[in-house]
C-alpha cells in the first residue's frame, strides 16, 4: 500500500468514526470539508442501524477494503456484503454485529 492509499484509508476511517459519533450525540454537528481524493461519505440513522452512503468520483482502488477495515477497526463485524460497480462504486447492503449484540443491517450505496 502506498502513502496515498494509506492516507485515504485513514481519512475514510476518521470520517466514518466522526459521523457515527455525531449520530450518537458524542460530538457536535459540524460540516465535513470536501476533499476530491477522499470518497464522499454520509452516515444516517435508520431503524435498527445506519445507512452509509459512499460515493467516489474517481476510481479508488481498494475502496471496499478500506471501508471493511474501517468497520473492523471500529469493532463492527461484517456478516454479509453485496457490492456492485458500474463506472462508480456501490456497496449496497451488509449485516453488522457490534460488541456481540444483535445483528443490525446497514445499507450503503
């Protein structure tokens, strides 16, 4: 992994953690600054889980891996994933188990 990929992965993880903390009320709401190198991400609360939207304007090699590693680093176990890609990246749905609790389903696109 080169330095650019490492920076993208680290910033993607930070962005995900920050947005999850905002939804939990642990950090104040603040705007996320756009960086064309980092995929855009938005986390929304849903019944029984979250919806995470990820959009990349450019080909981002390893994006799925970055996302899954971020979930793993945050203590979320991915139980199921379905991915599709047509000119852009799209991660549709997956189940996540957090801290050995009930399975929650998340939707990403």
